[in-house]
């Protein structure tokens, strides 16, 4: 079986849904499991619903209605008639969320987030499954929450691989074309969990691993994996082939085309990954597989904005030793900080972190009891894989101050404060 993944940009409107049908007609659709994200900016809109709900702002109900009406508009453009049943299915999904919020007693933001934000994928796949059925492609809609089993670490759940594989093999048996959701799963209590932002790629890899898939194809609005984000850097180049190892390195440092968790399960079973354009499905795109050299071998640029740089030193100017470092990382874990870069000297320890869960204040308070802490907010982290002198100069010649610099044999990183 093949696994296809379509992201939000590919299904942002009715034309995008129709284009999925064109892609499937070009590639064939038998023995294919299709993983789909929420439509367009739906996830962002649902995040606003969660925010308003916690702010005790009743506007969250209006926001939900607006999101539903946006999907109704897409349904109206796709189905000239016989759309009543689809709207009824959509209404039910929205009603389940409203009932949950009305009866909820939990103050756990992440738990509520997962229940609400997952709505986007459930709605998008319901519409797409019905549409391609109406166009003569028989398929089965598959609820990923019943397949992908996780722990209860909401917003970034960890997978129960054994349970997940057993369920996927069972439910996929005998089905030629399946449509399921990216990004979502469920825990042992039956509550919805999510796999982290942009986790739909990971979902595709999970399904592929469980099914021993022939390949995974991620359909994007770019020609494939580029050596830099074209929204930030000019004159980007298409990487025609990459090894798993190189792709994992790029993902680790934050390359946005492939989700960091996506590659490990594919590598374990040597399942090839293709990244292709949904606008030009006949184009070659990028292939990721075992032992391939980077082609072409050019510097690859990765930018992470809105980072925080912490500079720690001991209160009595003593050395920063293993015990101190252990304490620091225990606190980083406790406050759910993603560590992007570290550098230490005899009496100082610098960390570039991403404050994903807005818990920086608590972390700083805990650190201040044992360390002198200097904080620089709003920094950018630039990473260059396969750097050369022109690439280094390109970063250093920007109108910005370099606060931290680190190089290994193949990778250079710079923490920069933009002017």
C-alpha cells in the first residue's frame, strides 16, 4: 500500500479538493491510504477558539459558527446537490465540541486544545471522502483516533507503537482506498490527543510503518525539499535526493518541509519518502531514501524565529559542572522547553530555547534560585548545513548582532538579534 499526505495548503478551498482528485487520477488511487490535514488556516482559527474559551469570552461560539460556515461554503462549491447528509455529519462534529466545552470541568489547556483543534482534520476528511465518492472513487473514511494510540501528553503525544500497529493492520485489511486524518490520535481514556503542530507528516509515517507501505508521498505547494524556505531566502534550489540521515539532520534543526518525527519510522523499514508538488504531480520532486548523497551538494539554510536565549552563570562564580547541567535540563523538561542550541564554558551555560507552551516565567523563577540568569527574548536561530564561506558571510553580513556562534564539521549555527 502507498501512503499519500495532503497538507492544509492543498485543501484550503474547493479548488484544492478538486485538485486532489486530479492528483489521484494521475497517480492512481487503488491500494492507497490518504492522510489529510485541516483545511487552510482552520487550525489557527480553532486555536483562537480555545484562547477565547479560556478567556471566558463567549465569542468562541461565534468563532466556531464562522469556521463551520466556511466549510459549508466549500461544500456548496463541491456538491451541486445532495449535500444535506454531509452538512448533517459536519453539524454533528461541531455539536460534539460544543457539548464538550459546555460540560468541561478541566483547566488543562493542552487537554482542551487537543479536543477542539482536532475538529479541523475530522471535518476536512469528511468533506473530501464524500467528494471523491461522488466522483466515482470508492473509499472508506477512517477515524485516526481509533487507530493511533498514544499516551496523555496532550499537544505532543507519544505513540504506543505496538497497539497502533495492531489496530491499523486490522482496520486497513481488505480496503483499497482509505482516507484518514493527520495530527490526531487518542489516549487510553478515549480523549483525543495531537502529535504536535505539523504532525500530519508523522501520521503518514505511522500508517506507512504499520502497513509496511511501498512508499510515502507528501504533497506540498513547493516542488520538493528546497535548500531554504523560499518565503525567507531568495534563489532557493531543489534538493533532488537526500539520505534519511541528512533529512533527519535537516528536520532536527527545523527544516519546515519534513516533520522531525516523520523520518525515523520510515528509516527503520527503509520506506522511501517522496516530497512532490500537488500543483505539478508529474514533476520529479525530492526522494528521501537510504544511503543517497545530497544532490546537489549546496548549503542548506534553516531559520527559527521567536526564540529565547538564556545565559546562566553560578551565583558564586564557581564552575558549571555536571550536577548543575543536570539540574538545568531537569527544569527545562519540567517546563516543557524545547532546547535548540547549547553552549557552555567553565562558568557559564547558554541555551537557545523555544517557549512553546508559554511557561518561561516559571522556568526563570526556578533557575533564579540557583543561577544568575540573563534573558534575551525575540532572537532568531540560523542553522547552515554544509556551510561554506559565502554562506557564513551571508548570515554575518545581515543587519543584526550575533549573540552566539557554534560550528561543527558540517553545521554552523548563529543566534542573532535582528536590528
